[in-house]
């Protein structure tokens, strides 16, 4: 009887199995290519760059480019207010915003709120001091390059009647160069007489990622060419941006996030609107810190605010932020 060598048997078996697996893998690749050729260019197993969007339980929406997540609007009723996170960099996929961070961890990426409204705080602190509650988000038209989202929110303290009804409309638009923007409008209808007091916590704000803020090595710049908190704080501008080299990528990999302010003025107090800026990564166009007296808006009156948020690769000049502002205000 021939001697049985177990080790030799295992080696031969493994080698034969490997050859079989390689053959199966090659066949699987061929099968996948054959299947992919049967699908349309915007879906199936061979997708090209296009936008998709969906809503989960009326509380969270996602927008994707191909299979890459661009942004999510989060509106759960346990939150202080709804907000966008992430806002992905168009080149790296890393978020251009931070969901929380020192020195003010209550900031939430890309958000809208206000402190000192009829004695309530709709920006920070606990929900008991005031909350902006979504009544259910709805997905609008979505095509290959753009998608729409709406939300109706109520501002109130727990157990009290709402003071503001806030109708939000968002449109995300893919650009040919790989960048994208989100057009945002907020229509605030006063359900009672509302008083906005002086505060440095107000309106639409960006809390950027640490690696692109000034303190993290990035650059703060406004449309007037002013840089850093010292130069931009309290100054009117058409837009403001943080941009810089992305951590973990090559030095040439630069991304930024810009907020563009519409020229329409919803109230005299917002004329020549100054910006609140911080080198640690926060900016918002709002005059509240410079109010000489409280601003009162009567029951039944409304205020509408319009912004464009641009996620871009390269410098603001390369992304043509000025051109995007001109297009926005048309």
C-alpha cells in the first residue's frame, strides 16, 4: 500500500482549490460585466454620477451622489433643532462640518436657531429653554443633478404654545466640476408678538471641520478679501468661507465650505448684515450682536431668509464663489 502523506495531500488540495476559486472569481467578473451592460447609465449595477435622495420616518433625509453620501438632514424630535450633517467634501468625502466640538460643543454642523427669543433659547442649553421641532420632512422632486426637501417646524417651550412657525425649503444641486451647493430658505411666521434681543447666537450658522478652520491651519475669508476673526467680525459681506488642506490627504487636497447671503432684506434690522465669525470654526450672517434695541415682529408678520451653502474643492477663486453668488441673487 502506498504511504499516505497528509501534509502533501493538504498542499495539493489547497493548490487545486485556489485554482478553482480563481476560475470562479474570473467567471463572476465576466458575469457582472454582462449584467452591468444591460442597465441604464443612471442606475443598476453600473451607475454614473447622479443624485439620489430618500427620507426615513419623516425625521431624516439623505442625499447621495452615486453611492457616496453627500449630506443628511436630521430632524428627530429629541434634538434641540434640525441640522445638516455631514456635509461631505466633494473630493475627499470627509465632512466639511463638525457635528460637535470644543469650545462650544452645542454647535451642530449646519444649523438655524436663535437665542433670546421671547425669553427662550432656541440655540443652546436644554430643550426646556426652547426647541425647534420638525413636524415631518418631505422629499420633493429629485432628478439626476438636483433634489428638493421641505420641512415645517414649530418654535416653542415644552408645554407652551408655539411662538413661530418656520417653513424651510432646501435644494441640493450638483455642479459639473464635482462641487455642489444647497439653497436654503427659512420663512418665519410669527404666531404671536415676537421679540428678538441682542445676542451672539443667531440665525443660519456653519461649524466647520477642525482641519479647515483658522485654529486648525485653514483660512477664513469673506467676499471683501478680509481674513481671520479680527478682520471679519462685525463686517458686512456677500459670503464667508473656511477652506484648507484636508487632514490625512496630500497637501494639494484643499476643500472648503462657503455660505452666501442673499441680497433681499427681510427687515430693516438686517440691512448691511454683519457676520459673526470665530477662528475656531464658526460663522453666521447676523446683526443680533449689534442690535441697539430689541427687534419686535408682530403676530401675523413674517421674515424670510435665503442662503446658499457651497461645498467645494480647491480655493474660493477656483470654485468661483463670486460667480455662484451672482447666480444665486438673480
